[in-house]
C-alpha cells in the first residue's frame, strides 16, 4: 500500500519546519522528543492507582505519571499557555503570552496496559482559547506505542497526514515513514465499541451491512488510537456509538474525537457524530462526550442515512 523508502532520513523536526511556522514546528518536534522518556517508564509503572479521574474512571499508575510528565515537558517548551487533559480536573493555565493551547489524552486505551496491548497519546493544538470547534485545530498528533512506536501528525488545511517511526527505541528522532497518507478507496476493517445489545436497531442494521454487504473484517483492539490506526492504513470504519444508556457515547470531543477527526478527514476519510462532522460539533463543555463514527466517506454517508430518522432501541 505504501512505498517505504530504503533509508529513512527526514526527521519529524525537519519535516515540520519545512511546512509550518517555526513555533508550531518546534512544538511538534519537542513532543516527539518526549517519547523515549515516556516509553522507558512503561514497564516500571504497572500498578493500578487508588485515584479516579474526573470521569470516574479508575486511574492506572501510568495514567497519572504520563499526564504529569507531559504537563511538565509541555510547559518547559515555553510554547504552551494552557493544557487541558483528560486526566486533569481543571486546565493548567500557565503562560499568557505563549502561542498554543494543548489538549491531550495522555494514555488513550489505558485498560490495555494490563494485557500488554497497544495504547497511545493524542494531542490537539490550538492557537485560540477553548472552547472552540475542531475546525480551529492547527495541529493534531497521535502516538502509538505498539511493537513499533509511531507518530502521526497533520496541520490540516490540505497539508496532509504524515507518519513517522522511531527506528531505534530510545532515540529522540522520529523518521518519516509515510508522507501524505490517504485512506484506501475501499474499506477493509471495522471496529465498534459499546455493548452490541445496546446499539440502536438502526445502527445494528448498518453494522451488519459492514460484513454482509461491504465484506469488512472485524478488528477491535480496545484502544481508540490502535483501532484508528487500522482504519487509517487499511480503510473501513471505527465507531463508539451512542446507546440508550449513554446517548453521547464514550469518547471525548476535545481529548479524542476532534484531533482524530482532523487526521481522518485530512487523509480523505470522514467523521461524524451521526449527523455532522466531528470538526463542526460545537460544545462548550471541555469534558463533553460525543457519539463517534469515522472512516471511509461512503460508509459514513451510509451510517448517517441509516440513523437519520432517529434511533430506536431493543426492549431489554
Ligand atoms: P480506555 O477506557 O481503555 O482509555 O479512551 C477511552 C477508551 O479506552 C478508548 O481508547 C477505547 O476506544 C475505548 O475507551 C474502549 O472502550 P471499551 O472498553 O468499552 O471497549
Ligand atoms: Zn482515550
């Protein structure tokens, strides 16, 4: 699908500084340089912490540590005036004159820690203050700590989606692996969260069509970053839909949905909350959750058509 060059030579910093303003390129490059410290801690911090985050989720030792590490490291760049994190009760407002506001999900998919499956980090970067819609993102980044460590970034505005790899663990530099990634025209895989018995009848009908009509294969790893990466590379659909019990789904607009929607749409795919692009969802609550559907355009159009008239739920 991709032609991987024999020699990977272009660093994340070099790539970003060729295309972006100096301050944004520096911030992206510095975020990339934080990875070795984070990865080195993973095997040493495997306990469950006694704390819960603002969403009532039990924190893992790694959730809390990674959050603290990124907050300190982002502040040290001198480029960040506020940080909003899934693991912070309140935003960390720091330096009024710095250019960027950053949102982060420090460890997305942290329930995968105990089973040694993939998890990652998601960053959204804005120049303006929040709340704002995803259209105001100036950059979105995700890092995937799989068997191979990768970082994907986009600065939107048709500037493409680019994937980098750490060729040697422990090295600071990420090297360019795929430039201008595009979703394959025909989808291959799908992953859907939440209890299928609680999906709406209309969504269930659509989901059945994914394997019956579209012949997609089921792939669900339980970390949004991991499931997203499969769809980005192989085409298809990822969803964490609304259910009767959770009408807004599970994933969070600012920390997860909006940055990943920017990457998905920039790679030629589509995102939706069921009726509009996730980049247009305008919610003042920074902690808001949102029903999430992302993937090939033809699948998102079919999904929106399927649930257009409303959703009904099975009798329990
Ligand atoms: P996790 O709770 O492990 O952090 O961020 C929420 C998230 O993972 C996503 O990464 C993932 O897509 C989803 O929740 C998985 O939820 P389920 O356990 O309900 O499948
Ligand atoms: Zn998450």
